[in-house]
C-alpha cells in the first residue's frame, strides 16, 4: 500500500521473492576505476554485490580521489598525484617538485611515507 514503510525483514523477503541477492565483500581496502584519462581511487571501500537476473552489480562507497593519467613509455599509465600531496611533501622536506613526485611514486602515493623516505635519504 502507498505510504507504508517496510522494515528490514520485509525488505529482505521482498528481495528474495524477486530473485535479488545482496552480499557484502569483506576486507576491501581500495577500488580503482580506470578510464583513458584518469583513475578514480576509492579508499576504505565498502562494497556490496547485488545479484539479479543472472548479472551482478557492485555498489561502492568510500573516500574518493581522482588522478589524471599522463603518457608513459610502452603504454603503461603514469599516475599524477594531487597537487596538495606534492606541496605537502615539498613543504615538509624542502625538496623540489620532481623529487616529491618521485618519492610519491616510490610509495604508491602516500604523502607521509614519501616524507619519511626523503628525510631518511
């Protein structure tokens, strides 16, 4: 009936009758979506798999970060890091942008680890 709300149990029963299965995927640390121009990295991801009509759909939520892709040798994608991360590494270590980017590349884009890497050199 219009205006009536369903509780969780009723919702699960209705989904089961329609042949919809929903499950959580545990221990996901990040999800990466790549296009020709950029990567969308979702960290601390929560992923729900919904199966319906013989196909699966995934619902992803978490902390989003976009990275633009540049040209790289032999068809490999090169990730560019957020300007804020590069500036943070530079300000904390006194290095130039090239060294900050190289350190970020070496530690998979983690600014704190890049700072430690440069400081320990």
